[in-house]
């Protein structure tokens, strides 16, 4: 039973560079979510997909952020022109639409912008 | 939007004692009430959840109680063990597609 997989687990980048994170959800889960978590805070919702359609975006998702799920399987989250305020853990999660709808999280991708 | 508050923010208990964490929320449309446990450097792990048509749910040493009228739900851990030490988050949601997390409660179980 494979869980939600995220890559890379850690990324250090210089301010102004672009970074991309990948998420592989639990097999057959058609919903995929991205959350962001800063130190000492709870995760905050960024966006979610149902299959390949992006159905909701938080106001936290500035125009420097873009998420895709091209074939309804894995997803990528790209941050352009990174800023120090982007330093956080980016969490991916997945769930089924029907049934229990339990949301399962991955281990997260830590981003440090220097 | 949903306003979620968790209390207490930190909690220390002796091993074997019980721990209770309370979560209050504002959105009356919320109908899904999970609790997540997060260990250092890891993602949140679901430990128990409840839906609005149920008042209480128990799973071994862990239980969740819900008071929809008062808009709060609580996590109860009995017979605490050192491995229960972690940060616990409540995360109420409507339709379970978008969860709003509290700020977390750091639980320390002292051997």
C-alpha cells in the first residue's frame, strides 16, 4: 500500500529562482490537494484537483504559483521567482471523491529560499 | 471563511493519564471533523474522524466527540504513551474537499 509520494523532500534555492515539486497521489484517488505549512502553524489550503481539473484556488496562491495535474494522476507545483516568504513545507494530499473522503497527506517538500 | 481555534496550544501529561484537546469552529456548513497527528519533519497523519450525523466515535485509546450545536469537537486520548507525543491538529471541513486546520496542540507525554 503506497501512500502519497512527494519529491524532492528538501529544496534549497536562491531568491528569484524557480522551483517545482512533484506529487504522486494514492493510486485511484481522483482528488489531489496542495497545502502549505510554515513553522508553528497548521497547514493552509492552496488548491485542489478533481482528476485533471483544478476546481479551487486559495487567495494564498499568487500568480507566481502554478499547479498542474495533466493526466489526472501526478501533479506538479511550480513557484516562479521565489521569495524568502515562500519558505515553507508544501504538502500534497489525496482522496477519493466518493465514499469516506478521507484525505491522506504525504510527507511534504521543505523549501528554503536563501 | 472558517475560523478554527484549538485549545490548549501545549499540553503536558504524565504517561498513563488522559489528554483532551478542544477545537471550536465557526462555519455551520462544516460536516466533517478529523484530527491529525504530526510528528517532527513528517506530514499530518489522520488518527480519527467523525461526520456530523454522529456524536461520538472511538478507536481503541482515541475518541472524538462532537457538539454541532455549540460548534466544537474534542480529541480524547486515554492511557497516554510517550509515542503519543506530537502536534495534533483539528481540521474541520465542509464536504471534506477543503480542510481548515487549527494552529495545533503540542502534546508531551512524560514517562
